[in-house]
């Protein structure tokens, strides 16, 4: 059944358009059928610019054919900021991609949001080298025509597009929040209740106030005791609120943060079970450092499995080793329209507030989520080697958390002076503001 909406689609072939190849025939006939249905189709072939057309206008779908390296299709995956559908045609191994350039190819293949093949033999070959789910959409045969092929691909496009988040949110609530003062928020940090951190709760709170933060999320590893302690102390403050949170290690699918929690979620559950536990407490699902291959993160396939359940995606974390990891997170959040967020991931007081978002003041998860739709993310340079060395010196050779202490622990000074804002309360409850 044809789609009810007109899409903008890029069809990318690894060959020059004038070359007589089965892949080119497939791309040409599919493009003609899609265009006849009212879709805006742009074809790109070898020898033609790739980056400029893919970044100069928004595409709903970038459909790449045979995206093995090196090719224009692989380049399209490199530059695309849209949802990507890939079709693999020939059932022959590409030695350069499967052996020589495999690590690079895996990165680009990790940007594919739906994979299709034109034959079962191709699916079997691909699954052996790049395990994933491959949907069979073959060329016309046995009574099928190009209209049927186009029907199948429209269904693929529709399924992928349906996974994007609705960016509308609650405009009326955001309008009310816009009348409130702006505060700065750091959404990812640790205390000595984490096994790899030695910063006492009191030191963290004093540092947060000194650095002009109006709200912080304490996200200790597999523990909420530090966040609960901080929230109790912050309840007596009028200029700092604490979001009780936890960075939970799942069984095999990496870490996920629950924001606005009331009690500890045990580690070792599946990702689905962990998300369900967050929801049961009325919390929000926040995925930290999603593409940092040096952290425990969900792989791309697992991230796609939960994309509808993610409320916020961490698009900047100053502790990741490579800038490209943060850039990949920005790309993913953008194409799935997930609310972007950021946190210092501080394990020492000196790193606190090195990245923050400026948002309108909030009470509870619903207001926080709407406030984050209009967030401005800013960052202050902190030398990664410096803060990692401090973490090493403070934690190595000391007893495991909880309640590990640093000798003569003091708040880390610095940052912008605090501007007093009255009538702030601990996040997660209380009467609404207007």
C-alpha cells in the first residue's frame, strides 16, 4: 500500500549512472517508481558529489546500495545525517571490506537503520561477516513487478520513520516554563558511593554551588544512596536541586541512566527489564556515552531495539577518548529526534560542570523533559588527562566504595560566581511553578 506522505529520498549507487550494471538497473527502476508516486528522489552515482547534496537539504531516507568501502555508497553513509536504508545485492565476498578495511566498514555499517538484501544467498553471506537482521526484498520475479518492489521499500521506509520521536512535546507546558528563570544543569556525575569515585557528597554539593549549577543529577554506578543523601541535604538549600539517578549496568547491553528515581535498581538485568524498572518509578531513560567503545555501551543494534524508549541521549561527554564518539551521538539523536543532553561524567570535583545545559527551572520529570527540548548545551575545556590523573590518584589503592574518602577533601573552587535564585526545591516533587 503506497505511503500517504511524500518523502525525500536519496538513492545512492556505487557505479556511474551510465554504466550498465544490475545494481544501476535496480536503482533506476526503483527511483522511477517512487518518483511516480510523488516522492522526491535524488539519485547519486560514482563520480558525483556526495557530501554536498546529502548535507545541503534534509532527506527523510538515504538509501544506499552495496555500501562497501571504498565506494560512493560508503561515502554516503559517512556523510548522511538522515535515516539510512541499505540494500546488498551480489552474493560475493568483498575481501577489502570483510578483511582489510573491516573496522572502518563496521563503523559505517553501524549507521544503517534497516538492512535489505535481494537474495537469500546474499543474506547468508552478509550475516557471516556482519551479523544483523537482513530483510529480503528482491527484484521483480514470479509475478512481482517494480510496483511491488516499491511497495516493499515504502514499507521499510515507513517502519524506520515511525521510530523517530515526536519533537512536538507539550508546547503549552514549555510556554509556562519559559517564564521561569534559567538555571544550569550537569546531568552525569559520581560520588564516593560509586566504586570508582572518591568525592564525598558534601564536597560535590559545595562544588556544584560554587560553579553556578542550579541542578545536578547524581548518577552513581549501580547505587542511589549517594544521590538520596545529596537530595536530603539539598532540600535545605534554596539554590541547588538534586535529581536522584543511577547509572545501571545491564546484563549484556551496556549502561543506562535512570533519572528521577526513588530507589535502587539492581544491576545485571536485561536492558528491557532495566528500562521497565525506571518507568515503574516514574523515571526518565537517559543513555550515557552511547558510542564510546571504551565504555560499556549498547551496540548499535541494541540501541535501535530501545530507540522508542530513550528519553534523552548524551551527545557530549568530556571523558570520551575520541571526539568522533560524541559526534556519532549527535548524529543519532538528530535523525531519531531524541532530546539531546550532556553531562561532565565527573569522578572528581575538579571536572564538575565542565559541560552543562542551560534550561528553564523545573519541578519533576515532565517539566524537566520539556525544559530540555529548549536546552543550550555549553562546555568548558577541561584537560582529560588532568581529571583522569586526579581520579587515579584519589581512587587507586583505596577501599572500594561506598563511603571511600579523600584525605582533607575540599570543594573544587572556580567557575562563574553564583547568582542567587529564590524558592528552589529538590527536583522530583513539590507544587508547580507558574
